[in-house]
C-alpha cells in the first residue's frame, strides 16, 4: 500500500507539473502558493472521513496537486525576494 501511494504521488506530480506550467507564468506566485497549501490542508482533513484505501488514493492525488502548486512557486517566490 505504501509503495502504491508513493507511485501515485510521483505520477500525479509529473502529470500536473506539465499541466500547470502555463499557470505558473500567468498568476501571482504567492496566490498559487496560498491555494496549494489550502488544497494540501483539505486533503489531510479529508483522510479520516472514510476507511477505504481508494479514499486514501484520492486524498494523495489532492495533496500532490497542492504540492505541485506550492513547491515550484516557493522557489520562485524566494528567488524574487
């Protein structure tokens, strides 16, 4: 189960990094970071709602989308500071 969670995280991260590439240049980096952290927080809050493993996979995908929004933009925000 742990290996599958890590694999889903990696695959989702690569897919959304490509999809969000234009978004990073279009919007303010701090706004993107804010929404990414919000999405990561929501994914953690949703985990205890259901006990099914598929629910965990959905929460991992939501977390990874938030992570994909935060990590590259955090580097950009630090570089611009």
